[in-house]
C-alpha cells in the first residue's frame, strides 16, 4: 500500500485518504457507520436518502484537508504544528463515530449526545489502539476536544462553529441524495476565503475574508432551506416521533438497553424493536403507515407561551401525549406532539478580515447593513419550525392540546400526578 489511497465519492469526486486516516478507517467503530443512515427515516419521503454516516465522515475529512491546503498555500499554517493539523483531520473523520442509529432521533428521545459517546470510543478497542499508535493520549485528547467544541486549537472552527466543514458536507450531500435543489453552497468560494485571524493576543480563530461573505450567506440559507423542506418535512417528523416512542416504550419495559441502542446500526435496532415493541409503532413505520397531521402550525402561529418542556423533556412529553390521547378519544400512543427545536440553526459568530486589513466580528447583528441574513435568522427559524400533532386516527378538537403546551412544567406535572385532566375541566 502506498502513502495514501483515493476513494471515489459522488459529491467530491476523488477523496485522497492520508496514512493517519487510513490507520483508523478500517476499525470496527468506523465501519459501523456504513450501516447508519445519515438522515434516519428521510428515505421514507426521499428514496435516495440512504447515504450513510461513513460517507459523510469521509466528506468532512476531505473538506478539512482541502481547507488546510488553502491555509498552507497562504502561509498561515507555519505556526500550527503538524500534530495539531493531524488532530483536525482525524477529528473531522471521527466526529460522528459515536452517532446513534437514525440520525438525531434518539438524542431527541432524551439520550446523551453522540459527541459524548464518540469521545469515549477514542480510547477503546482497535480504534483506541490505532490512535494511540499515531500520537498517544495527547492526540486523543486533542481530537476529543475538537469533537466536543471545547478545544483551544486555532483550527477548532473547521470542526465546530459557524463555518465547520461538517455542515458544508452534510448540506451538499443531503441535497444531492434527496434530489432537491435547496442545499446549494458555494463550496469552492467558501474554502478559498477561509483564513486564520488573531482575534486577541495569543488567540487565533478560523474566519473568513470579506470576499467570502456571499458564500457564507449561501451556507446559511441552504441550511434554512434543508431544515424547512427535508429535515423537518411532516412525514419525516411523523416517522421520527413514532420511532422515538417505540424506543422509549421498549426501554421503559426493560426490553431494550441503552448500550445496545448506542452500538446498533439502523437495521439492527429495527430488527430488535420488531421483536420486542408492544406498541406496534416500529412495524407501522417500517410499512410506512405513518400518523397523519391532526394539527400543523408554523412557530409564528403557535401560542407565544408554548413552554420549553414540549421540546426538551421527552419523558414528560410522552406522559402528556397519552393523557391527551385519552381525553381526545384516542388510545395511549395514538397521539404524538412534535415541536422540533434548533435555536442555533442560523447563528453566526466568527471573525471577518476586511479588505483593508481590519478584523470585525460577524454575529447575529450582521455587518453594518451588508451581511443581512443573520438579522432575519429569527424569522427564518420561525418559518422552518412547525408545531404538529400527529394521530393514528381522527381526534376530537386536537387544537385544544395547544392549551396544555402553554402550561408551566410544574402545573402539568401536578395535574398528571393528581390524575386530573391535563386539559382541565
């Protein structure tokens, strides 16, 4: 075997894989990602969305190598040691190594974020052994901090932040594989305008040259379009909610353990659930018998007082769903509430190097009236986000459920504990 290998990729054509990446690529932890779909149940709506976390990991790695090449050609990496650059390349490749099956479904169900699981894997099994052979505990620690976003590396912005290359790959790849025109990003321009900026004495960050602002806007708008049209598509969300409930029910019944979930592939978890799921939801999702929308409101139409527990407390949400189902004439498990949340979807916080050599900060306030997209980010987020009630059958007056979502968590818990109707008298 030579010093590198070339992998053919439908998005980036030839991906050159260097020796360090080759060392970890054929480990069991990385190969598992071949069997974890990037977009979970989106293939039930977009049949081409069967691409995997493995492909995405290679794409993020490729873009990181490309960005480092640009920075090196500009002479900006002369003060960045090779082991720091190696850590960035490997962090890009390994950033999803701890990912659950079915995209972010299980994180929504209340389980720990996949970054935490991924960092734990960096010291275990053949992956841990091979990383140790490349750089020992120090390299592993550098990679882990980059993955979790806690690094002080000057290259941290390539892995986590407004411009991280993970976003560029998944938006481009997801759009292509779904067959939609929404994820277009001016990738070449964006990579060509990356720069390292000293924002304070001794602190260097990944930023963008002034001529890259339009490319950055293309990234942000692509993200909005993909969330609105693909990631939060009503049928995708219906399948996601049904699957979440099936998993939570199986865990509550003792039929499925967390460790088995975390190490599963998509098909492995589905097969296990089919054997133990008493709700029938797994089989319904597999057969694409999805719950229908009984109510569908944009976030701007939803009650302004809608509480955070609707999006953040999966255990309470399940109890409320079953109580509402009974009060609206349905069986437990036949009504599911969905109000997905990603408040940082369009956030921006990175340095800008102007043509005159000044350093400015791009934030949600935009830039002197020229970088306007962040200032309308709130409205775009409200447009993409929708509050939905999915039901297996027709429910009586489902809009009454909106009242419950405006109640403080303590009030809802008190009513449930006392056996009172969550909708009140």
